[in-house]
C-alpha cells in the first residue's frame, strides 16, 4: 500500500509540473524559446591557421612561385627580355589577388610537372590540357581558356598538299614540342609519319619555316603568328583544326582549399569579363607583336 501511495504521489506531481510548463509555454504565445546560438568568432580556428596546405604557405611566405613554359602568346620574352603573354597576365592577377609577390619560373614543357611535384613551383599557369594520365599526378582547375590545335606546313616541302592523307606518310616529318599533348594527337592522326620533338615552340616554328621538317602542330594563335611573320614559307594546309582543347591551372594533389580558391577565382573573372578581354587581346589580335 505504501508503495502504491508513493507511485500515485509521484504521478500527481508529474502532471502538475507538466501542466505548469504548458501554461508558461501558452503564456509566451505558443512558441518554444529559441536555442541560444553562440556568436561566430571572426578569427579562424587554430586548426585553420596551423594548416600547412599550399594556399596557406603561399600567403605566409608572401610568394607565389609560378611555372610557365615558352609559347606564343601564352608566355614569351619581349624586346627587353621581360616575360609577357596571356599566362603572365593571369599569374600577375592571381598573385595580386592573393596579396603576394609573383615569381615566374620558366622551364621547358617536359620539366613542368616535375617542378610542380617536387614543390619547386606552387602552380602551373601554362594552359595545360587535362588528361586522365595527368590527373593521376595533379589536380586541375576548371577550364579558363580553350585552344585549337592546328597543322602548319612548309610551303617548299608540302606545296598544294591540303589533305590529311598527304601528312600520314613515312616520308613526312611532323614536329611537336616535347611533353605537349600534341605529341599523342600527332601520333593518333598521322601514325605513319615521323614525329620529331622540339624543346620549345620557337625552335619548332624555325624548323618548319626553314623546311627542315615538313609540318608542325601547335595551338592557336601560334600558327597564325608564325604564318604572319614567316612570309610565304609557312601555310595552313587544312581547313579545320585537328582538335580543340580545354586549358586549366594545375596544382599538387591534396590541395583542396587551393583548388576551391582557383575555381572561385576563374568563375569570378569569367563573370566580370576580365578573362574574356585578356583572351581577345592575346588570341584574337596581334596588337602585342610589336613588343617582341
């Protein structure tokens, strides 16, 4: 009996307590009080400040090391030996927005990935074409430019030969820059031709202009520039480009924060027209040619 009485007393107390709570809740307009949310601190957590990712290290060191390769008009030397070009403008703008000093580090095409993976550079701003093989080694940003792959030919060697079959021949030598994706395209398009590798585009254009090779593959507007300044020695034998490629920035694997920043940067400057204006200046005109 004492146990039953104790249980009944406890139940009565619970009902009264619940009723009192409901009354208070009703008196406040039927709304439960909102949970208190602590104010967000403006200072990033220590884990973020201590992060050793590339983006953080760039800002700490006040230095952005950018790998570039010599291609007209992506990156080239002017009359005074200064690097100019589309990629140079991109690198300068990126460093400016990061609030750090820009250090350009030119190299041959074949050394670019090694320089990135060995941390000699922080980023490749070279209009690099993303491929599945390259994506195993590096992270690519969203595309920020496109380029067309054109075939140009020596007029002395290949006069009036305007069909692809004329270039798929064992007696034809086609030049490409070593390490560029054009090599795989050349071998796929012209499996019977000899493929000769060059260290840079300037040597490649000189070879086709002098007639030491039959033809060359390069990204626009390199072929247009070569034809304009090569006189009648160089011409475009095919009506259509061989391929069109996306171009992306390349960084090391694991740099998720840096990759997010770069994609945000690209989208921002696509929307406000800055990238479009730069592409038009460097790729759709040759107003810059008098600087060379």
